[in-house]
């Protein structure tokens, strides 16, 4: 019996050693798996952060687009009323030439001011242009060039033919000007 028990003991020891060896190899492969898992986790974290940032940028862009849409929603109506403002300007200029009927002039000015203040509340402003100002392509449209009466007026505005208008810092009609050359 002793040989059999010795054999059994040896078998048990071998089994035990085999189990320990397999555990050791598992333990040896675990750090490798851990580094792979850590690497995958880092990649997924990075992907998640980028996706979140992209979504946040998308939300900000949509909010800005909505605000711009609301801000400039009156643009078409305001552009269609600009010729009416031009007509008022011409009527006031002609009525100022005739000094015999000042009450009509005052009435036209009151109506003009009421209309302009209403449009101003919607964000409309006049581009301030005077003769002698520098020509700025961002706000002015040169309709013609004439010989300048003075050397200092070369490349500058000589006359304003039509007013220009801004809607919330955005040009909706350029000022039409004559420049000197």
C-alpha cells in the first residue's frame, strides 16, 4: 500500500503543481489583460469626452443660429420699408425748400420720425456717411467716380446719393456714394 499511497501522493502533488502553474500563467497574463483593458478604457474615455464636446458645440451652434434667426427675422420687412424712408427723406427735402407751408413739413417730419423710431426699435440704424469721409468697402458702394475738386478728396466720399442701413451691426443696404479720383 505504501507504493500506491506514494503514487497517489505524487499524483496529488503533480496536480497541485499543475494547478499552481496554471494559476501562475493566469496571473502572468492578467497584467497583460489589465493593460489592454486600461488602454481600451482610456480610448473609450477619450471618445466619450470628444463626443460630449462635439455635442456641446452642436448645442451652442444651434442656440446661436436660433438667436440669429430671431434677430434677423424682420430683415425682409425692414428692407421693403427702406424705399418708404427714402421717399420721406425726399419729401422733407422738397418741403424744406418751400417755406410757405411749414405745417405740412412738420406733419411729414412727425410721421417720418414715428416710422423711423419704430424701425429703430427693431434694430435698424443709419450708416453715418458725410462728404469727406474715407471710402469703406464694408459700408459704402461707389456708384461713380468724379474728378475731385481738391487733392485732399482723392479716394474720399464727395457726395452721398442714398443712405445705407444696418440691422443689428449687419449691413442690409450699402450707402451709395460718389468718390473722387
